[in-house]
C-alpha cells in the first residue's frame, strides 16, 4: 500500500539574459521579433509529480508516480528510481518531448517563460483506477487539465482518499471542472492566494467549500500553514530556514510532509509541522530536487522547530514492504 502522485513531469530550462528586456522591447512597434543572447543555461528536473515524489522518498516512502513523459525522460527516470521513487506507472511516449518549462530572467528579475506541454497532454489517456485500488492515498497535482478531472473521478470511483492540489491551474480552470474535481476530496491544498481564487471561482466561502471537501490546507509562505475543517482552524508557524535562496518548489515539498502525516494518521498539528519542515530544505537550494537529508536529520529539524512530538518515534521509517 502506497502513496500515488499524479501531476506534471517537466524539464526546466533556466536562462539568464545579462541585460534588460525593456531596452529591447519597444512599446510603439506593432511587430515583435526579439532574440536574447543568454549567457547562462541550466537544466533542472522539475514537474509537480517528481517534486512531490522526491520529497516523499526522502521521508521514507516509496511513492508511485502516475504521469506521462517523453523520449527525453530516461536519465530523469533512472535518477528517480535511484532515490526510491517507483516510476513503473509512468507512460513514456517516444513520439513526444517531456513537458518543458523555459524561462529567461533579465537583470531586473523580469522573466519571459514558456511551457511546452508535450507528453503531458497524453496524461488524459491514463486510467488511474487499477493502480489506485491498491493505494492508501493519491495526490492530484497540476497536470494536463483533462487528466486532473479524470483522476479525481477515478479516486471517487475506487474509493481511495485523495488530496486535490490545483495550485496555479486555479487561474484558468472552469468552475464546472473545479467543483467536479473537488467533490469528495479529503483535502483541498492551496496557498493563501489560491484560496481566494477558489472562493471566487466557486462562489463559496470556506464553510461552503467544506460541504465538498473534508479539510482545506492553506500554506501561507513564511507564516506557515493552516488547516480549516468543520471543527475550526489549526495554525502552525513556519519552520526556520537556514538561508532563503530560492523558494520554487516549497509548495511541493510541503505536500510531501502533508501526505506522510495523512498516511500515518497523525493529528493535524503534527501533519502541518512535517509539511513546514519538509518545505524549508527547498528554500535553501536552487532547484526543487537538489536538497537531501537523512531520517535522523529530518527528525532533528522537526524537534529544533517544534520540540519533541510523540509521532517522531515511528515517523518516516524506510521499512515499508511494497506490494
Ligand atoms: N520564507 C519561508 N520561511 C519558512 N518557511 C517557508 C517560507 N516560504 C514558504 N515556507 C514554507 O513552505 C510552505 C509553502 O509555501 P507557500 O505558501 O509559499 O507555497 P506556494 O505559494 O504554493 O509555493 P510554490 O508554488 O512556489 O511552491 C509554507 O506553508 C511554509 O511551511
Ligand atoms: Mg504552489
């Protein structure tokens, strides 16, 4: 029995333009045709599914990714296997590129970005049901929009508890798709800005949303995280990062801690503490899968921030026998 992670798989290309976009883009021209000579390029492993799964593996789980990738995925796949992520349910499409996120940043930190869906568009062809039948928990994170709708329906049909994590897709999803996906979720996971979007989109307040979902987990950046249920709200302040280098991926790391807590059946306070602690490691490094810790280091970090917790004795052991 395990945790299934669905979501995007992407290569992230980060480039630096040693100038200012505004010096090259003239507002009075009808046509735009510009080329920026970039002097730095890095390729990072990205996508919400591997980001969440990588953190789950650090936390002692053996998560299964269910997602779609392309012909340029093999070295990424091998690396995920080497850190303890089960990639056997990833659909590889040899005729497609893996989704690609490209961003050029200039000296003023302005960005020009693109996201090529590639193989991710084929995630809608995946039938999650046979895999979800043997799972404890599923998280549905940003992916091909049709795939997300299908996956939430599959979880309801099979009766497996799921976390619905629409994140940035809340800005463009239809109300129907949102309400449909939310129905029957155990947890809606959002940041504070996305909670406002979710309320606007649904026309419901927190109490209204809680007629569709059992709990709303809200991350609040440096202010930590809260959970809102029909019983009320529990808030846990953030853990302390050693340095704030680059926050991309904090939300995904938080979700790994959240899933560990849910899977173990811990109380909300403990669960949010695990999420907050898993998140701070990501802020301290560039890239979303470049941090590392052992079980002992993680538990020590939880204790440093929150004191001794009864759950820590058994938490995050790498002893799970897989089916
Ligand atoms: N500066 C910070 N210091 C400590 N913890 C932080 C900080 N920023 C974020 N976190 C932790 O990460 C969690 C998620 O952060 P946040 O609410 O910013 O997510 P997000 O907006 O979804 O981020 P992203 O989508 O960029 O990954 C927070 O609940 C908190 O635990
Ligand atoms: Mg986010």
